[in-house]
C-alpha cells in the first residue's frame, strides 16, 4: 500500500523497515528495481479511500499504530517505477464505487501507454463507511448494489477501451496532415442506470487496451463478479482447504458464464520468513513478532468487516455479524465449520498476523510453497512483506533460485512483453471474456 504499513501491523518500527520513506520517489523506484531483478511478475498495490475509524469509534488506533493511515494515491507512483524497470507489472487498486468510468478509463489507458502495457487494475467496490461519508454519501451503498454498479462500470470501460477507437484509427500521416482518422473513432452511446457516457474515449488505444483485470471478491456476489470478469483472482481463506473450495466455486461459475475456467489464475496471500538455516529463520520470525501490533490488527479488521471489536476479548469467538463491508473476510474466520477467536485469526503463535506464513530454509520454504499450491489449487502467491524491503530481497535471493532449480518459475522475458502476454501468453483479453463482446463493435456512429 502507499502507506506506512498495511497488514504488517506495527512493523514500521522495525529498525530495518524502510516503509516510512513511502512518500519519496526513491523508495518506490528502489523497490521496483529489486522486484524486477528478482523476477517478480508484478507489484500489487492495495488502496482505501477512508480512515479506519470503526474500532472504538474513531481513527485513533489506526493513526497511532500507522495501520493504513496515512495513505497516498498509488496510481501516481507507477510512472516512476515503470521508468526504472523493464519487465515488472503494476497492479493498482481503484474502486468502482467512488470513481467515474469515463475518467478511470483514461487513467488506465495513460498508464498502459507509459508502462508499455504493464498495468493491471485490481477492481474493488470499497468497504469503509468513512469513505462513503467523505465522498458524499450518508452511508455505504449496500453490498450487492455496489457490485451492480461495478457491473455497469465495467461495461462502460470495456466499450471505451475495446470499441471506441478502431484498430488503425491513428494513422499519423504527415503528408496528408491527418493524425487520427475521424471515421474510426466512435461514441459509445451508453445510457444506463448509473452512468451516461455518450461520446468517445479520450485516449488512443494502448498496448493492452483493457488492462489486466485482478479481483478479490469472496462473498457470493463478489465471487460471481470475479467469475465473470477477473483474469487473476485473489482468494482468501483460513486454510488451504477453504481456499480450494473458493477456487473450485469460482471456476464453476466462470464455466456457467461461458468462460474457460482454466483461463483464470488464482493466487493467495502468503508471508515468507527465510534464512540459510532453520534456527535463523525461526529467530527472524520471533524478532518480527516482537514488533507486531495487535491493536493495529484489530483496527484494520474492524474497519474491513464493519464490526467494532474493541470491546471483545481476544480469546472469545469472532461470531457472525451482518455487515455491508467485507463479508468474506468476516466469514473466513466465523464460518459454520469453525469459530475462530480474534487471537487465532489475527495473532497466531506460529504465524505472522492474518496471513499464512512459510518459515524455514530456502528448500523448506519451497517445499511448503509447492504443498500450498497443490493443496489450495492456486497458481501463484501474493507475497506479503513483513519488513520492507528485506522480505522481498530475502525471497528473491534465497527462494527464487530454489524455485528456479525446480522449474517453478517462468523464464525471464527476452523482450519487453506486456503484462498480459507475460501472465497469459496473449496481448488482448480472451474471446470468451465479456470485454471481447465490444471488440470491433460500435454502439453509436
């Protein structure tokens, strides 16, 4: 996140953590170079549009612990990182609830041009009541209606990206003095429930046209949305079995909606603590845990789920609550099959925070990672840093060579591929993706 800390609660206090430099260009370009050289596919940046003020009825805990507050705009750091790298992709979170599709389409087209086609959009509908209050609403739009709005939002952006400008519209004919052929640029004629966008896209077609689409909905409505639109799906669960159920459910829904279920990639969040020796890795984990902020974890979990846990003992079950915030995150630890306590969910003894944590030597971590992928049915991981940049550097220097020896990594690109080409082997969205319906079609001429 473009913040002091996100889910590594309290670790900004660690003497080796550099995240306090998040407001400098150098911090981001140094991180991007490390990831690019370390063979990471993409840097994924989360975002939120409000303070975390559910816990104890104020933002004090999140501000005090540096949890997701303060937070800056992640879109604005991408250009600098792109200039400093060759292959690294950038997945950036933007909400469909508080943006307008006409404006957002231009932002992503611009970044797709400037990165050479290395941009992805992580689609969210937002979950914080504070965001709704400060962006003109009395309270959040109801959970499922936010997804209805998102559906139309994507329809508008697909039309702008895929059909507004025909292939070959930009001719750059110096002799005739014609830059763009006006006959090949079309208004999209969109008149819907939430948006009216009659005219043409502002930007010429970018390398990918539609950016790579990430999504992380885990509620029934969010899962359906992911099955229809996502190319890569972030899946969360209390264990590998829970994640596998989510993967299989989303694949089944994708098939029902005419998509090849095997065309979707699934990744889950993991933390990794690795060292040359097992005792060294365990000592490193213990060191990290000594800086962990339970208060920060509670402030984040309360805001994300819309439930104030400030009056609840850490060792009592979380329990079920009706909420218009992140239902999947709440149900993950308060499902019918198991009732977790707050301590089990947020501060387990042998893990780091809420994320599943792999600990050990490079070979041991690679073994655990291979088991995790097999048991969860996922294709890759979203590596959550504990200390930044050490968590990424340790993984790149120690785990990546071991994974490479096992044939687990795709080869380094020999040319400047787009992110979609790197991840899926194709330059544009698949023919069975809903964006493709608008390819070479025109709503209004």
